[in-house]
C-alpha cells in the first residue's frame, strides 16, 4: 500500500548539513528528514580530521580566507569564502551547544554539554572560551585551526546532532528511504517554478511513498561512488545532484573531484581513510624502499594541498609499478600516536598493522565532490523553494581544490543559513498542491539484475581509468563513448522494471558520470584537481564550468 506524507520542510539527507538545517528551524515547523540508511548515515559519520575555524588568537579570518583561496587555485568565489570563514567560530559554538565533545588541550574530550545554552550564569552573548580546545594543522593551512574530537570528529558531530533530532518533537525521521525524483510545478503541469516534494522508495517495503512540503532541502552528499576506489560510504552516489539536474538546476565545476591522498590499502579494508591530520602531526610519505619523495614535488612536502599530494603519489606508483606507497608516523612516541589517532591505530591493528612500529600502506581514493548544484549563500537553487546544502551544492567555497576540513564547516554554515532563510520566508509560501501517487502499473519485477551489476562495475572502472587523477583528451572521449552506450541500457531497465536502491543509484551515477566527463572535456587547462596531459598549463583567467539542463547534451531522464 502506498503512503503519502505532508510536512512544512522536507530534508533529503541525514548528515551534518541536513541535520543542521533541521535543528535550526523553528520548533513549530513540521520537518521530515529522509535518511538513506539507519540514522546516523552519510559521509559525516566517517570524517576523521576535524573542522577548520579561526579559534586561536594567533590566527585570523584573513589568514583562513587566504589559505582557502590559494588551495582553490584561483576558482574560489571570494564572497563565499569570506561568508563561510566569518561564520566559522559561531558554527563551532553552536556544535558545542548541541553536545559535541571536542578534544581539549591535554587530549581529553569535552564532556560539558550545552555550555552555550542560556542560563542565569551564562548567556549567548558571553560564550565559553574556545581556546581550551586542542587545534591541529592540516595541508594548506598556515595555522593550527582544526578543532577535532580525537580522530573521529564526524562520529562525534553526527552522534550529537542525531541525539538532538531524536529529542525534537517537530522532527520526524524516515529511515531506509531512497529519494527517486523531485516533484515540481512543471511535472504537475502547473504554472511557476516551484519544488513541492519528492517520490521516495521505502527500501524495507519496496513501496514508493509521496512526500509533499512547502520547502525541500537536498543534503545528500557527494558522488565519489562513481569511482572504483573511494573513501566514501556506499550511499555517496550523487542522488541529490542528479535529481536537482533533472528538475532544471544548473551545476558547476563537476570536473573537480578530490582524491584523498591516503586511504588504507589492504584487501580486507573497505573505504578507510587515513586522516590528513597524520601528516599534520609529522607523518611522512615513503616509497617502498623507505625514501621520502614529496620534497621533489612541493616545498611544503607532506603538507601541500591534497591535489598535489595525490598526484605525487599517483606519479610515483605508476613510475615504480607499485600497488601502494606508505605513510609513516612510527617515529612519534607510542603514547602520542595512540592519543591523537586512536581510531586509526585500532583499525589498522585489526589488519595486522601496528602504526606505532610500521608504516601504513596507502593509496589515493575518490573523496570529495567540489562541484555541485549552483546555490547562493542561503542554499537557494534555480528552482523555487528548493535548497541544496553540503557536498551536493556548489557555493564557490572550494574552487578547484577543497582545502582540508573546510567541508564540515560548509555544512554547518550553509545549513544554518538555509534554515534562517526558510524561517524568513515561511509565512509567505503556501501549502503544497496535491500530487499523484507513484504509478508502477506498467513495470514488473526485474529478472535481469546481472545487467545492473555488470554496468555498476563497468561505470566505476572506466571512470577510475579514464577520468581519474590524471586525464587526457583520448581518455575522456573514451569515457564519453562508454557512458553513452551504458545510458541506453539503464534507460530501458528503468522504464520496464520496478525501482530498487541499486537501480536508482546506478541511474543517478550515470547522470553524475556524464556531468563529470562533459565538464572535464570543456576545461582546456590543468587547474587544481583537474590535471590533463594535453593541457598541462593554467589559463590566465579562471572560469567556472557551468552546465545548464535546457541547453546541454547531458541526458535528462
């Protein structure tokens, strides 16, 4: 039996961005949060390093802005960088008020909850001094400004926000749901350009549900699952970007997919990232013979921006024919390593690697989508009442290369800004119109899932081989040819069979891969994360790559 729901705000995604929106809305606002898996889920949970913010007296907002602009290789939007950095400290204070226990100087986690709540002794005009927290340093940063919860910051943030959501009477969480498509006035044959809800697959019942709302927020994360090797969880399949594109939203800079330089290389390890903070605290990158090599690529050595480090590792692996290189922190004391990196220590030990005594085998892996759906500083898109926040959005903050630990900061700053804008417009927006239930009368259950598994594998492999860390015109054209062939197979499958999680993700990744490939073909230079042997130099003027659904060849289906 099909179900229908109506709320004031529908939030698709349950990571830091989506939950920040939910918790910053008024208590009278009826909110639905769609979670792809169980709550918590998403990439936030797996973030290790921390959150960049100016919290130390020796640091400045201007310095954080400049570091971000340099890392972004000329493509950052300065207004977006300034807006994000200036709201950094307030966002950290808000997180602490939600119960996040950041590591203090001396190594202990903060257990003092809700310290910024209004009380007779303390109010929001006099917040607790954040100088007591330990700050680390990561690649591209000129100061120690990464506040963290040991090496499991994402878990601490996600757990605290989930606790607050579960306590909120106005927020209803729908777990194990996969969004299929947005519902707009255009699809309902109504005048105007408004988003009014979404069709959502209940993965437990296999039924498609109708969700209607006055405002819709996409917070579904990035699309690194388009690549064979990724640090991201399985759900990072670009669902929100693909849905927004199909609904008429422009996207920008999809060619800039960040490859994290150091993911654990082990046959049993899946998507386990070795945080950049290991290099920030003195970790050394080594060749198989134990020699260091980063000094040959950048004077900042291991603390160069991620694109440079990832490209250096990729170059050395190909030059030597090596399956992996190594990251060594064993020259630090055992106490230091266990205190700063307890999660990494325990996980590596499970695979027989004692990081206090031996180097960690590492490889680069797809990690972060720097492009996305074009938004303003409030998360607004080209479709009215549709907001996009977090990794799915393109604010202009990251430019051609995201600087370490600016991602969670972006989730918090833009999540709060979107919520504030929704509250400002709340009384102006009418209830959503009626919409039809999902029609699956013309489709049947699939008996050819082998097609899905084959296409899954082929897509991710040719994206890794042809649209990876180093690109060429020939590789990109081969990728474009393959995506065109696979596209028709998936269209036929989607048109004839009932939707499943795997089918929906593959459908979305086909769109995402096409967007990445077409964007990469358009950029005739090497800049930041996009490096091509055919155009190794930067052009004198930096321009965004903007794709528009109404006049571009990427398929809208």
